[in-house]
C-alpha cells in the first residue's frame, strides 16, 4: 500500500490481513500442540521453507516440513505454545506478501523432561486461494532448558539444552554475537 492516501477500503483490507496473519501464528501453536498433520499442510504453502538458526530444522516444501514435524513429535510429549507480540510488515509492491516477527514461548515434555523454550520466529507469509500461509519460517532460541535448570539462564551461552548437550543461545544477538542488533533496523 504505497499510496500516501489509501482508501478506507484499502485500510480495512490491510487490517483484516494483519488479523488473519496474527491468527495464523496462533493457530500454528494449536496445530503443533495437537500434532495435526492436516493442519500443518493447511498453514504452509506447498513450496515453504522451515529453518532454525541452529541448523536443526532445514526443510523445503510441504512434505519435508511435515516429515520434520512428525519426527520432532516423536521426541515430544505434551506441548503448550504461547504467542506474545507479533509485528507484521506488508510488501507495498505485492498485497499477497508480508513478513513477520513473533515472540513466543513453549512448555514441552522432551524425552520425559519438562522443559521451557523461548522462541522467536522470523516469518514470510503469502496469500494463496484467499488464505494467508507461511511461505518461510525461521525459528531461534534464547533458551531451551529443563525447567529445573532455568535458574542457570544467566549463562545464555549454554542455554539450549534440547539435544542432550549444551549449545549457545541464538539471541539476544547483541550479547552472543559480533553481529549486534543491526538486523532489528529492518523492523523498527
């Protein structure tokens, strides 16, 4: 919507699109918690990508994405995903494309251990057949720790413990990387 004076109809459409995208992100959590394979296929585009900053997730196309999640579910007991703040930016050149930045948490049972996860998602969305879907999703972790170890959170350099070892946190980037927070300028 590069028009400096968008019409009321254009503004209303943008508000409806934002709401639909934010609901998509919330539905993702429910779909994950319910292990709903059909739901996964409905919320990702057929050519979507799924990545994680630590490299564990690296799927392209809906079939690989479903396979990745089904594999992940085998290590997980009950999960409970929470969405927090969600920033959505639209592509002024294409009304069917947007991107988002979502803060999230999850409570999970991983291999019989109660854990808590702080997540960030950097998303790309595309409207297909009138519905907004994920066309790309990149997740990163501030921590992924057994609940009993959360008091150790201050040692963020070793805060990802989901895989049986201690791995570095993906963020805050300004604390754990020379890259700093310059990436945030694209969102502010």
